[in-house]
C-alpha cells in the first residue's frame, strides 16, 4: 500500500476513537466522477448507512470483489464529499451564508447546487434521513440570507426529482412566498425571463405550472408561513424510522473537530496499490 494511503488510514484511525466509531470490515475504494477521484470508506459503515449498498449488492458492484473497488463515474466528487461526511458523522456541514460583497452570484449558486445534488443522490439511493439533512441545510441558508432560489436550481430540481418530491414542494412554496412578499414582482419577472431563454417545453415549465397553482390557492388563504422558518411539523421531511421523522438538529458549526478535516482524511490523489 502506498504512503498516501497509509497516511490517510492512520489519520482516520486517530480521529475515529474521538467520535466513538469503530471501523471493522475494511475499506471500500470509491472512484468518483469522470476523473475517478478516490475516497476511502469503511465498508460496514457504508452498508449500514445506504440501502443501495447492502452487502450482496455491494459485493456484486465491485470491479473485482477482492479489491473492494467501487466505481461511480456519474457522481460529482464535491457532492460525494458531503455524502461521505454524513456517512461518518451523521451530520453535514451547513451551507454557509457569506456577505454579498464577498461572493459572486455564480459562486453562491454553485455552493447551493452541491446540497441540491446531495438531495438528488439521497433520493436515488433511498436515504430519507440524508434527504432531510440536505433540505434542512438549504432552508437554513435561505432563512439566513432571505434570498430566493435561483431559477437554474429550480430547473434542476424539477428535472431530477419525481412529482411527489418534498424538495419540489419546498421549492414551489419558497418561490410563492417570495412572490407574495414585498418586492416579489421582480422575482416573478426573473422567473419568466429565465423561461424565455429555455426551450418551449422543459422541467421549468412544470415548475411554473405548480407555482401558478400554488399562487391561485393562496388567494383564499389569510396568511402564508415562510417555508424556511417552519418549526417541527416536518412538512419537508421524509419518514424514516418507524414512519416517524427522526431528524436531529444539524449544527455542525460548533464542532471544531470536524471543520476542514474530512476531505483530508478520505480523499486519495494517487492510485491505490495492492496490499
């Protein structure tokens, strides 16, 4: 095994006793994205967290079972890092809101897109608990920034999620709330301008149809709660254990042990060699 892998494993072993996690069963080498960015993931932890990777299914997906190598060419490494963070910590880092003067809109949209991508991954891999974590981070971000969801993220949401998706439900309610708020006409105009740049029929058309239906329903409502600030009613949470929502407060910011470390432990730049 080469030195970079040995170093990563030692760092991993040093950190996990602090987090009360015991690694058994060895590691899976995950090659992610078109460039095959390499991550080390404890096999038993991956199996316990993700139904997609039950032990028989995982064994069948290895390039060579004895090598414990899993290739995921369609996944985004930046999104996969968030997934790995959740696998190990049961939390994901928050989507941090910076001052408008510090970032461009394109940067902010790209950062939020990772969390939307995490939701899509969790949806494909049937991980309701992770979907709940991801949507909570998205809601917290928009509650902090009082910002509207960018049209490109809305289009992706309606492209990659089914009609029953709770992320779709949130996106529609969030857009409707912004439009019904003071200054909302400007956002509605931006949505229409975005659609005019696209083809005649696409996922964004489906969004606008749902949005107009929501706005029509609001005419008979006396008030409309901010979808970013709803309390423990779990309107946007998928059921997990025993049909109950089991989301725990996702506060990563206070744990200095975790900041900036997980990718240094699990990302390996060089190809793994045989043991």
